[in-house]
């Protein structure tokens, strides 16, 4: 460590210690962006640019009982299940960092 600059010490010491917290924060931010409905609803005006949340909202309006449909819930639930699969995959990929962060914080005296 002798002769290292503050920047290299930061990358060699602080970032590896903070990696679990940074990865968990990135997963939470990804999940918040994945399920965000109001912000894309404000900015997007074209059907071609809709996010998954807006597409599910459109599906609910089209096939739900309030949208004039006959309440075809099997289509709505199928869309919800398909939209949940990527978040489950992200959780299982990042699960190691959740546990590592808990172990690291729990072992301090």
C-alpha cells in the first residue's frame, strides 16, 4: 500500500468491502425501475415505447372487467407471471450478495 494514491486505495480497500451493499442497491434500483408505472406513464405517448408495467396496465384495461372486457383474468395473470420471471432470476443471481452483506454486518462486534 506504500506509494498508492487515494484513488487506488479506494479501489483496493473500500470498493471490495462495499461490493455487497452496492450490488444490493443496484438490484433494488433495477426492481424499482422495472415496476415503475407513473414515470413512464408521464413521459411515453407512443404504444411502441411502452414499458412492461404500462403494457400490463393496458392489458388490465383491455381484458379487465372495468375495461369493457368479460374479465379474462387468465390473460392478466399470465402477463403478470411473465413479467415476474426476470425479477426472480435477478434475485437468485444476487442472493449471494444479500447473504454476504448480512453475514458481514452481523459478524461485527
